[in-house]
């Protein structure tokens, strides 16, 4: 059995004042990750580094997201990040600009036929 998805987590992040899409995405990823305590790697006796992490992020301006900067959010595992059009841009009332809302889906899989036992 090759890559097998075991967990799907969802998160939401914002950049209220600066309109920074990358920061909103980082917060969405952290929201998905840090509201859960996963023991999946231990349950299958895999090292945490073996986690295959597929991330899909939604923001209104995917072209403004620094994907390389987001890989550093993950403490372990092998993240693959995709950014699509989604989320929300909300105009600010008190001055020009917008607040950014990003959505994240984080899916954790393992190669169940690795060389590991």
C-alpha cells in the first residue's frame, strides 16, 4: 500500500493590518496544526520526519504567497504546499488596504510500504 492519508486538519489565519498573504497562510497552517495533538507517527512506529504533509491554502492573491517561507512553519515532516484562489480580502474602513483571510487544509500521510518494518 503506497501513500496513505491518515489525517486531514483545517485552519484559518488572518493578516488584519498588513494585508500579508504569506503571514495569513502561516497562521492558517499553525491553526490547523496546533489545535491538534497527533500521535499518528508513534501509533505506526514511524519517525515524525516520515510524515508526508500535503497543504492546500486558499487566498485571494495566490501569487503573493511565499511558499518557501511557509515550509519553515512545519517542525518536522515533508511538506508540499499548493496555493489556490480562495479565502477573503476584506476592505479596511479606517484606512486604505484590506485584511486577508486564508484557509488551510493540511493532510498527513505516510508511505505505508517504506523500508520500515
